[in-house]
């Protein structure tokens, strides 16, 4: 997966060759300690990420996230939520139409 890395100085002279094993060891050590957050921390190393435990609004399972506005555990639950909300809106419109017809007569 990973290859050896050659490190050169400013003049182009070879300073060091980092072996494949060393790179893999560093990679997996970093990956294990940071789980799925490694990409965010790599782009913002000074940022302290707050892990939050949230209960999904659809399936009521608990999950961990770093995002402040997360409501659902994944795409399927988010899609279900959209369907539920659109059904409720449709029912509300139908109810309003029925009430409007009743008040006209």
C-alpha cells in the first residue's frame, strides 16, 4: 500500500530514506488514535474536535459525530425523515382543503 520515502535537503542531496515498514507503522498508529477524524485534524491541526453522542431522529440509535448540526445517523435515516416530513405536509394540506370546503358551504 505505502512506498518508501526519500527525504532530500535544500541542495537536492539525499538525507534519509524512510522504509515502508516505518511509514506503515506511523500511518496505523495515527489512524488508530484518531479514528475517522484524521482527515479533519490533518487540515486543521490546531482545531480541537468535540465528539458528540447524538440519538438519531429516525431510528433512535446512538452515534458519535463531530458535526454540530447532525440529526441522523446516515443517509438512509435522512431520506426517511424527508419522506415522513413530506407526508405530514401533504396530510396538512389535505386537512386544510377539507376545512376550507366545509366552511364554504
